[in-house]
């Protein structure tokens, strides 16, 4: 089992912190974690431990998946013609 100081992308993407952008909550979480690592007060974690640790809103991953799908459909349905002027 792989262990790390930071969550791997798969664990992060399944977390409630993944809201599609780097939020203020993400920044606070990151700085707190970095400080604790520097102080020697944290242990390495497995992917399973990271997934449990990063739970904020259990519905966020499903919401973000649906949100991205709706955005993709909306963009695909637009008939955009890009005109470049020289």
C-alpha cells in the first residue's frame, strides 16, 4: 500500500475539497497540513486513509461529476464560430 504526505490525485478528486478550483478552504487545509508536517506532528497516510480524512461533503464528488457533464453538454450544444481578425 502506497503512503504519502499528501493525497494522491485520485483521493483528492474524490474528496469534498475538489470543487473545481483551488478554494479558500483548500488553501487553509494545505497551509495547516504543511505546518503540521514541518512541526513533525503528522503521519504518512495510505490512499484509503486519505479518502476518509478528506471527507467534507459526501455529495460533492457526485455533484461535481454532474456539474461537469452539464457544462460539457451546454458547451457542445453551442454553435460557436470563432473569427480571427488579422
